[in-house]
C-alpha cells in the first residue's frame, strides 16, 4: 500500500490504516472490498438487525464503472450480468415504433450483494463460491445491528459512536470514516442536518416475473432487450436480469419491470400506495411483500388500458411488487474533518432511477477514493472528479424525470434523453456549475 501524504497524515506510522464504513449495502460493500484488497483494515457498520440484508427484488443496469469495479475486484469468477443487445420503444398497442442496437449489461441487486459479501467477508450462498483471502488483504469486520449516532475528531483519527442492537452503546476509533449509507445517509444528516430528501411527485412501481411465465409476445419484447414505453405521466421499462440464486440460464431468468407513475404529494392515492400491510405510512419504500392488497389493486387498475399489453401482463403476473417514492437529494461537498470523513455513492447524491447510474456512482467514487488514498491522485482531483459527476448526473436525472412525468414530448426527445444518460462518464462534458474546488 502506497504511503498517503497530505497534511493530516504525513507523520502517521506505517501500520495499516483502519477505515470504518457506515452502510453495508452495495456502496459500503464496494468500499470494503476495494479497501480490503488494497491492504486497508476495515470495519463495516450496518444498522440492519440481521447479518444479511433482505433481497430488494430490484434489477440494476450495470454501467461502465460497475463493470469496471467487478472486473478489478471480483474474485468469485462468476458471470455478473445478462447482456441486452437492443433498445426497443413500444406504442400503447405493443407495437415496436423505434429500435436501435445498444449493448448494455443487466444484473440484480441480490446477485451484486452476495458477490460483494463473498468478496468482503466470505459469506457463503448459492449465488457464488466465496474466494479465500489472499496475502496482503486487510483485516475485515462486518458489524450488523450497528446504528451510528455521532462522530468527532479525536487526535489524528475519528471516533464513531453507535448503538449496537441488544448490546448498548459502543464507539470505535479509526483513521478514516466513509459514509456509504445511502440516500437517507445518517453520516450526511450529522454533517448537514438541514439537507433532506425531497419527493419528486411520482413513484416507481417495480416487480419481476419469471422468464418462463411470460407470454411469447412478452418474451419477444423483453428478453435480452431494454424496452421502453412513454405516455402522459408514465414511463415504463423492462429488461432481463439473473434469476433465482443468480442463474443465467435462458428460461430461468427474470424479467424486471420499472414503472414510473405520478402520485401528487398529499393525495389520497399516495397515502394508499405508501401505507404497508401493518398500516404504517412509509415515506420512501414499501418493500416486496408489504403492499396492501387494496393499494396493489389500485395500481393494477392504473395499468389497464394505459400500458402496452406486454407491460400490463408483467404487472398482472408479478408476485412481489414494491414501490419507491422518487426523491432528490445532493450534498454540496464530500470531504470533511480535515480529510478524515468522506461521502460516497447515494450518501453523496441520490440520483433519480432514470439515470441508471446509482451503482455506477458508488463504484466510481470508491475507485477514485482508493486512487487518492494510495497517492495516485491528490485530494483536489478526488473532490473535483467525484463532485462534478455527482452534480451533473443528479441534475440530469431531475430533468429526465420531470420531462418524462410532467411533459408530453415527441418520442425522439425521450430517446435522446435515454441516450444521453448512457454516455460514457469519460465522454461527458462538465460545465462550470458542476465544479467544486477543494
């Protein structure tokens, strides 16, 4: 591990650094895996009360940085994603009205999660074989049931205070703290108490259907395709993802659908769709299996006569739908406490899902942070690159979402928006307003 030399660390001993990562989902695990393999000792603090997170039932469009991360750091050796060869756009009757070649890769949250856990702490599962540790790896510690409450500088390090489920209050002293705890980040709330997630005026309804249960018409539209539909107040897209335990076997995979539909803030329909089976009004997410039957019936009624038949079929056949309120949040900066606290991924900027860039942002932020910690780039470059990307894509997502949900535009404009979102990060142009000077 290269010596890191900024003004706060110049006199540090040569012992391996200890880095605490808050958040044990994809962003936190990307941080843990990369830092472990670079020789840093790490502790992950995850608030979930059980060792494994619940399957979120979601598909992921694996962008360039996501693929680059897994190519660099995955030791399981298994296939990560399903290729999608073409993009299709349907009209309301289900007819293809636009088609173009555009290869992308699609995976699932659960496969990514279990591959990362296998690489981080050797978690065993049916998804992959856990690799054995290698010489030079850092020491790891995954602590679930750990809810961070505060932190402060202590000498050359950071002391983090957290509540441990059934074990009371604890603290841990480390060299660096990484906030990778998602768009509702506790670390960000401690740093910026006034920054809150803002509801965008619509929700995303998601679900999956086994590939083999789809009709021939639906398979033709969605298998190895990235397929879209636009109408007033609606965007719907679907694609193929790995199946149970990450299988890539044709016929055994899943068709994943993502349906954006408007629910005005304060409306009875929003309250209905965001209230779970126990009667709790949730602000952000109704997890799989927690939708009330009357809420799901209301959503299915929306599909009738408004969606293409192949897409309406997916809504009717899914067994575990879930709903997420679409929100906006972004932090003005990502480096704090004399360069000892950092925000990465959704904790830095929560992108709207239209950007299909959330996982890629986490991967990019982590890889750029590792370059900084190893002395391959300086602090100013780390801040510039990660902040300009966060600002550009967060703004792009707001514009894409608002145009999709609240404007009626020619199809070509929606196609152009989607193609712009697929621009390689290295080819994006970053205007002056995206720049942050460290």
